[in-house]
């Protein structure tokens, strides 16, 4: 009988050690032609290791969270007794998992960005990112799904939540009802002007203007006046497109029911695109704002934007910027304000372009050669940034270089040494940016649970800037350092050399700490911003959760895993703390989907722990 004790190599690799007779090497060491030794010291059982009792308690906690979520759905349904009466006849044939699904399917504000709006939305690569690897293998792929299944013992893991197909992440911006030539459709009458003005008020009263400052109050008021002016019908077409785009945002705001009579989100988007096609997508400030208002709706809904539309945005903002730079300076206050707003929209498009490039794996369209890094710099001694963008354009310079060095097709051919060299270079650039941020709003790597300097004397603007910078800094750290798991692709069967192994783990530790801090910080942003934090939670939390999930599968017996599972459990609690009554149906469905997705990550990591412990007992 072979001895029960495993050799040093098999014990370290957590594989079965087969020794046919005493005194000869085991099968693995013999095949690999390496020494078969038994020199390791006896392992002491660690008190803080994950025990079966801990895993059982975790499973019970996940089940409790699921029950809480189900009960919350029922309470919402009981609180809305008129929902059934408003249902259309077609809704009786739909099978939906909750009342929220049927509300979206039957509502005139149906989600037109996807053909499957009535189904539970999946999380796209836009939501989760493309930086999840193990020894060069892309985890969000069919091969990666097989790897997850082997690690957890669960069949078809995450199939309900993630698209694993190679081309399953293509945009679904248009649906069957708007595929034909929109410019041939008869023009509709504009929505009531008072409804449009109410939407503008809601836009500036909410956090939308801070997260995505696409509008200037004075300029958009002039645009609305031009759109509703009967004497300038031809000249006001771009302004009318902007009005239709504004009215497509009704799903995000709670407005008096009387104002929304006849306002159909699908029709608003169709009319906006129809007008822009009639104008041949001619560059204008009004047209650019209209496209951005439509484009941005994809971000909180996790829907990929049409690549051709994004290309039009980048072309249009460059055309406008060039034309305004060629104009002579004048004393016209409105023209100066318009020129400044175009500059702001260029910065905004530059930031949007980098987020799309980094999350989708597309090449950036607005490169750093077009951006003046001195424009958005904070003055020495300042306590805040001179802008209210959702990120700092200078940070997005680092993102652009990250795309080129680590995410481009050329990067797929990098050696392990080159990957580590670029990660070190980008990390240094990121640290230089961090130190350039005013100290009061400067982001940091580690966020303790009791971290709350925002509650002090900081202004509302400083608080929101710190939230924007802190979360985007963490996200960029994860995007850079998580790519270290591409190392080792050349020889998947061999262990990494010791010096390379330590460097890889250093980057992994940074990405994990950034992930833990992200999930801690989104809870703080929820307490500060309330409903406005939902966009931060949807944009950043899934990426951080994925980093902890991947590490849990790679190291299911890690001492830090229990802490990370606790962080994920707290994250589910954060999702369930979002006040759903203030969200649109589309946002509510996304929040609930992400909450269930993270609970599924918890369940899979629990399965991986059990499987690894069972294998450890079999080996020893």
C-alpha cells in the first residue's frame, strides 16, 4: 500500500501523491524528473483557518440574505397594489421572476436598449472588466468556466449571470422597432415644455449633474427655448433632438404623473435619433449633448454602447473643439460660456472614452496627444479640483497607457518579465498622479471600516470629488495589478520561479486590498449620497467582488479568505440597503441582479473551500 503522507511537491501543489513502492519517487516527481523529498515540517492546525463550521455559517448567512431579498420583493409588491391593474393583456403571457420584471415589461418606459429587457439582465464585460486571468487563461470565457467548474464542483457556474461566449458582449443598443430608417418616420409633437423643464430641474437637483455634468444650466435653457420656438423649425432640429433625449431620462427621476402623459422612453430615443439622422449627424453642441444623454443611459444599466455612436461622439467633440479654437475671442458672454462648455464636454468624452476602452478592450479614440494636461490641474494649496467630472482627466491618462501596455492585442504576446515591468511603470505613474491631488481629497489604498473624514468640515463638492477619485483610483489599481495573473501562461504545469512568485503575489495583494477598500468605501458613499450612490455601487462593486472571487478560487485555503468572504457578505447588505423606492425599474433590476450575483460568488467560493479541504484530507 502506498504511504498516506504526500511528498513536498505534491503537498504544495495539492495533488494526489502516488508512490508504488517505498524508496522510489512518486509518479509526479518521476514524470517531471525532479527530486521527490519529504523534508517539510509537520503542519500545525491554524486556529483562524476556515473550518467546516465557518463555511456552514457562511452558507446559512447567504440563504438568509436570499430570504431577505425575496421578502423585500414581496413587501414592494404589496406596497404597489395597482401594479396588476395597470398590466397590459400581453403581460399575462410573460413569465417573470418578480413583480419588477412585469412592471418593466408593461410600462411605457420599457427598456429599449436590449431585446431581452423583460428577462433578468446579465452582467456584461463592461460591468466586470476583462482583466480576470489565471496563468494567462481568460476566466470569463468557456475555458474559464470549465476552470471554475473544476475548482468548485458546480455545473455551469455563473451561467445565469455572465456571458461566457467570445462574442456574447456585443452591444444591444437598438431593438427591432427602431432598426428601420428612422429619418423616414413622421415627426412627433414635442412633449410639453413644462415636462422638459421639470426633467432639467430634476437633473440638476439629483447627483446626475455631478456624476455626468453634460449640461450647462443657462445653455440648456436656451436650447429648450429654441426647440419650442415655432419660427425657427429648421434651425431648431438639433435642439429638438436634445429635448427628446432629455425626456428619455424620465425613468431616472420621480416626477409628477401628470407631467409624463404621452412621454414614452422608446419613442423619445427613436425621435432623437431620427432627427439626428435628418441632420446627417452634423456637429453641434445641441446634437453632442443629445447623443451623450442617450449614450450615458447605458452606464447605469450595464448596456454596451453602439461603437459607431461612440465614434460619432469623439468625432463631433473634436470638430466642435477645433471650430471654437479658431474663433476670435469676443465679449459675448453666451459664446464664451458655450466655448467653455465644449472644453468641458471634451474632457468628459475623454474620460468616457477611457472607461469604454479599458472595460471593453477597444482602442481609445481620443488619445493623450489631443489633451492638454495643464488645463485641469489644481492650484498649489488648493483643497479641491477645479472641475466636477466623474473622474480626473489626468488619472485617465494613466488608464490610456494601461490600455496600450496591458490590454492591447500586442500585450497578449508579452513575456512575464515585460508584464511585470509595465505594471511597475504604470503603478509609479498612478502614484505620481495620486500625490498631485490636494491632500484633503487625496485617495489612499487602504480604507478602514471606520474611515469617515468626509463627515467633518468638507464641503459637499469636496465629498463628491473624494468619492469619485477614491473609487476610480481603486478601480485603476485593480485594472493594473490584476493583470499580473497573466504571468505563467508559457508553462501552466510548472510552478512560477520563487523570485517571480513573490513579485506576482505583491501585485495580487495590492489588487485585493484595493478591492476590499472599494467595497468598504461604497458603503460610505451610500450613507453620504443615498440614492445617488447607486451608480457608484453598480459601476465599481462588481469589479472589486470579482477580484476577491478569483483569489478565493486560486487560494481556497488562504488565511485571509474568511475576511474577504465577510467583506462580500457586507457588500450584499450594501446592495440591499439601497432605497429601491427612489430608483427606476431598470436600476432596481440591476441592483437586484448584482446582489444575487455576489451571493452566487459567495456560494461558489464556499464550494471551492469544501472541495479543497476534501482534497487536502485525501492527500494527507
